[in-house]
C-alpha cells in the first residue's frame, strides 16, 4: 500500500511544488524579496517551523492529494494509456482506490492546520492562497468539477498547482507583490500552462477513447503545440521585467521551446510521439531547477545587506 501511494504521488515531481514554496518563503524572510513593514525580520522558531512544515507539506502530502485523486478518477482512461504505470503516472489497482482517497484526504490535514495556526491571523492573506491552491488540486480531477475536462481551464488549473505554492510562500512571509514580483509569477504561470498543454498532446488518443476532454483534444495537437511554444516565449519575455539577475532566467525557457518545436506540425494521429518530448521535459526540469537555484542564490546575495564590522 505504501509503495502504491508513493508511486501515485509522483516522486519525480515532488520538487516541482516544494521548491517554489521554499524558495519564495526563504527569499522573503532573508530579505531577498521586499516585505511589509510589519513583517518580523530574520529567522526565529516560528519562521523556521513554517519553512520546514510548508516544505514538507508541498513535498509529499500536497502531491499525494493532487495525483492520488487524479489516479483514482482517471482509472478508466489510464487503462488505455500506455505511459501509465511508472514515473509518468501510477495505474492503481481498484482495490487501492479507497485507501488512496483516504490517504489523500487525511495526510495533508495536520500540515494545513499547523500552517494556519503557526502562521497566525496576521498571515490571513496566505490562508486565501492556500484555500485556492487546495481547491485547484481537488477540482482538477474530482467528480462534479473535473476542471481537467474543461479546455483552457485545465491548463490554468494545472499551472495553479505549481505556482500557488510560490504565491503562498510569498504571502506567508509577508512579501510585497509589486510589478516585478507579479511579472515573475506571471512568467511562471505561463510556463505551467505551456507545460500542461504540451503534456496533454501525447494523451489525445487515450483521452478521446476514455471520453475525457482537454485543451489538446478540443483544439488538436498542432494548435496545442504551437500555443505551448508561444506561451513559453511570452513567459520568458516577462522575466525581462524582473530584478537582476532575473532577466537571465528568460534564457531558460529556450530549451523548453526547442523541446516542443519538433512537433510544430504534428497531426493528431501522430500525437503519441510527443511523449519523447515529454520525457525530455521531465529531466529538463532538474537542469533548469539547478540553474534557477543558482540565480536565486545570486539574487539573495546581492539583495541582502552586509552588516557593518564592529571590530
């Protein structure tokens, strides 16, 4: 059961949600991002607790809820999808469905309560962000909502899954949402939409056979790939409006654009071949994540004031 739940939580993608929260929160607390005047400076027991609990929450429980619910309610279409049953998605035995839903519901609870209680009333804006984030996680796959079957809304919701942890980290730390930070988050959001849309291309056949709609099944493989490439490039352009060395991150969208470009004219009948690009995308994220980390460290160093020498 534990092995099945871990597989369902997509370990390969844990860092994609934990890293945005941790980076946003730590940068804000250490002074690498502008914060409100009433926000406590530096690290204390409270901020350390929130950093640890938040990172652990977005590392495993958050992903188990997001992907576990998806694996249960996408079971019929997943049976027709040859890429399911590995790192790209679990194929849960029906006997595991009830346990998966139970674990997906129960495991995040203590973390959410701890974040709300320790964060306190002063952090009430972060409560709103967390509610939106968790709603998007459930609404994407749960019966009665199934945002994943609503073209364009599916990509918007999927991107919310990855951008909202960063927004929550900034809000929890009391960061000021000025134009530069909004441009950064908007660029990240476009990256998320582009990535989801391209990922949907490879599943066109399985989704249509399973009666599942998506942005790719509605507008077709060719149009989806082209929209994905444009979104990547537009997101990169937005990064030019961020503080130095943020504009250098604009270069990091180019490998993603190059990764989807070979499918510029792909036909629906050949859409499954886009899985080669998706597999490259999964590993490209780790390289990009390393480079983004280096840029964030650089950013924090040049923004953190140096205390005068007392010698």
